[in-house]
């Protein structure tokens, strides 16, 4: 055979091997990037869950404050009524 054919076949084989190796490298890089994204998503999910817990706690505290505020308003109204009555007797 002619030497040109051997060179051509060698170039084809080398190109094929290069293609296969670059495909493996890309697959590894994709897998590494996918794992990194999964880790980041897990971290974000944990942060979201922490925020939900904090919101629940804040909502409970706000409900407690609202109840206490209603009691203080009622007490204040009663005190003002008593003061108005005292002013009426002395004024």
C-alpha cells in the first residue's frame, strides 16, 4: 500500500481517539458541575427551610403581641373612662 493511505488511516484513528477522550472529559466535567449544582441547591433548600421556621416563629410572636396589645387597649380605655368620671366629679 501507499504510505499516504497509512498516514490517512493513522490520522483517522488519532482523530477518533481524540474525540472519544474529549467526550469522556466533557462527561466528567458535566458530572462535576452537576454535583456542584446539586450541592448549591441543597444549600439553598436548607436556607429556605430555615426562613420558613423563622417566619413561623415570627408569626407566633406577632399573634402574641397582637393579643397583648388588645388587652392594653382595653385597659387604657377603662382607665380613660375612670379619669373622665373623676374629672366630672371634681371639675
